[in-house]
C-alpha cells in the first residue's frame, strides 16, 4: 500500500490558501465590475449634460439669428432660468469689418458653460450677423 505523504495539518493549510486565493480573485473581479459601472454612469451623465448644453446653445443662437441683426461690442454672461441654472451662457460680438457701418457683419460668439464635478465644460458656436441698422 502507498502511504500518503501529506499530513492532515498540511491539507488544512492548503485549504486555507485556496480559500484566500478564491476570495482575492472574487474581490478583484467585483472591483473591476463596479469600476466599469461607475465609469459608464459618469459617461452617461456627461453625455446627458453635453446634449442639454447643445440644445440650450441651439435655442439661444436661433433666438439671435431670428432677429437677423445684432449690436457690436456686446460682452455679457448670464445663467439660464430654472431648471437649467447650472448652465451659463457667454455672448460676445465684435464688428468683423473695418468700417463699422450699418450693413457690416458682426462676429457672434456664443458659449455654453457648465461645471461637472471638478471639470469645467463648454461648447462654443460662432456665426456672423448684420450690424444693427441705425
């Protein structure tokens, strides 16, 4: 008959080592899964904010374009009303022609700004509108 070379106490130590290894593998796997869920959640929040900022930008710019004319030398910054108070807009205009006469074009730069945690985000759109007739 063959004799078993591993004693009972060695078997208990091997079982403990296997249990610790299994627990560490499960912990590592759960950490990776939770991290991927958090990353996907952050990405979906950022995408939602970016989409909302793009809609607000388009809405504000279409209000400006609808008028067809705008003054030059505007520099204003303001927040949007409830429930979009997290978002701010910055509007700057400057005369793009040298003459500065009515009918000249003004460069209109509209930016939407918002904070997302520690990050400061913005979207900017530039267009040209006629100078306000006098």
